[in-house]
């Protein structure tokens, strides 16, 4: 169930016992909480396992090699990263795989203005606020590009904005926001700290199912168990 930013900030202050059940908060407290909530979300966006499982984006192609992703771009959603891509024909629904290449590989292409009905390579520059997808060869109009990607969690512009996320995220936001704003109010209880850690652990476990396993020899050498992280970090 979705909740407003104001409701999440109110719940966080209630967890700190700054306010009691049924009390409301002032506009300044709500706005300060919104800013802290956005800071927390931006921190999570730098942690792959805190981002929801992969999503699929689609972009109708024109006779252009370059497409921007993010607010104000060709597509309103900015991927954090792209794992797979394919192009679908406008008739028959045939899909053609597209190879994702690095900056170095794209730089080695000698004639980037070459055009083709169906491009077979994609280079993604994850800039901010707009990420840029460049296709090679330059496509003709009519086909649709599909991206399997990791999309960032959204931040919020107003305390009345609705927060509608996958199960488990609202609890994680409330408990971890309480810890984030605690220096301005009072220390969180051990119960709040434990619940904040547990909520992050469950989200990472769930999201890890949709991501490739990366072997880290440094963690293996010290017997890393995957749980003993500092709250809010991988």
C-alpha cells in the first residue's frame, strides 16, 4: 500500500519517540524529513542490491543513433545499468539481440555514421541527470528497443508525494530514515536499529535473486557472511 512522504517522516519520528501516536508534524519537520528521505534513497541508488529487481524499458526508434533516458529525455526513466537489450520488429514481433559494448569498444568503431535497419551494438553512458544510449549502426525508424536494466529509485519533490514501492521498502524507509535523522532528535532504540538492519537484509536477499553472483576473493578470505555490514551499506 502506498503512503505519502509526510506519513513516512511522521512514522520515523514516532519510532524515535519524538511524537506520540496520533500526533501530526509541522511543515518544517516534514520538509526536513523529505530532504533526509531523498538523501537516503540516493545513497541506496549507489548500492545495486538496494535497487529493485530488473525492469524492462522500451523506446521507439527514430532515424537517430542517440537516445536520452531520464527526466526531460527521450524516455523518462534513467537506467542505473543495462544488462541486456534487443530490438523488436514492427511486424511479426521478431526480436533481434543487441550486444552491449563498452566505451572503449565504441571508440574503436571507425565509421560511427553507418546506418542499418537493425543496429546490433549498444553503448550506454550512465550520465546524470540523463543517461545516453547510442546504437550502432544508426537505426531506421519503426523498430522498438527493449532494455533489461536496473532503474534507480525515485526521489520526491513534495511531502504530499505518494511513495509506492515493492513490498518491504516502506518499512525499510521508515526505520532507516529514523536512524538517518536521529542526530537531530534523539538516539534510536536498539529495536529500531535491529529492524532497520533486518529490513535492508531482506531487500538485498530478494533483489540478489535477480542479479548475477559476483565472487569477491577479499570477502571470501575473511569469511564474509553477507550480513555483517554497516547499516545502509552492501
